[in-house]
């Protein structure tokens, strides 16, 4: 599936709502031989509240502690067992058929996808491909970024040059992994037109 097609799929998909308003689903694409865990972007007020809870917190007490913005960490932890149980069960069902494993998300859902990709590796020791669109920067510190990068098979995080959201959290130390900028040159007058540039990822011409 091409990236613009995947974005449209994320935009139009039906989702399960769990925990602290996390929208997700597990879908199997037999034509592509892919099992995907997908996450929706911010839709409700609760999502936006979580977006702005910046202070970092240790996500896991393990050798590789993740430092994550607390709002997103709390949201994902509110339903991670339900999500992982469903996803791992479906992956196991298709494992002998050599289906690819992908974890994908848009915007707020991109952050959930990043956390899910790390947890999938932590639980199974297998690695998924991570693909996101317009994803903010949830992780703090070089060690956390290096560790999360090591838990995925590959990562492509698409960000339009004039989309404000992927620049958040706009504080030193916060980051994501393997961001790929798309679109025309940066224009300060376009930068805060979030309604347009944060929803533009279904435009095929951006990827050509």
C-alpha cells in the first residue's frame, strides 16, 4: 500500500475505543499479506488534553527506561494490555503465512503506534515496521530515542514541512525516530494552517 493510500485507510477506518479514549484496531490485508495495528488521530477533547501534558515520566522500570510525555504515556497504558493481546493473537494466527507486521498511526495515533511498536518488541522480541503521519515528538532524551529505534524493523514517520504538529513538543530533548519531511519548502505563513497541512497526507503528489 502506498503511503497516501495508507493515510486514507487510517482516516476512514473503523476503530475500537478503549481506555483513556484511545482509538485502535487490528486489520488483516490478505492482498498485501500484512497484519496492521492502526491508531486514529485526535478526535475528542480528552485527546487534546493528553496532547498538552508535557512533563516526562519513566514509562517502564526496565534496563532501557523510556522517558515519555506523561499525557500520551498515561493514555496508552490505560489500554495497552487489551491492544497487545488482540494484536499478538492476530499476528500469531498469521505467523506461518509469512505476513508482514506493521504498526501505523496518524497524529496522536502516531504516538500510540510508537509506544505499541516498542511494547510489541518487548513482549515478543519480534520487530514490526512503524509508519506514521503527522506524529508529534513524544520521547525525551537520546538514550530513549536510540532504544526505541532498536525495537522496530524499520520506521518512516512522514511530516509535512508546514505541519505544526510534528514539531511538538517544541522543547529541547523531545524527539521521534526517522522523520521524513515531505511537501514544498517551509513557509511561516502556512505553518499554523493546521486544518490544511495536518490533514494533507493523502495527497499522492507529496510523495513523488
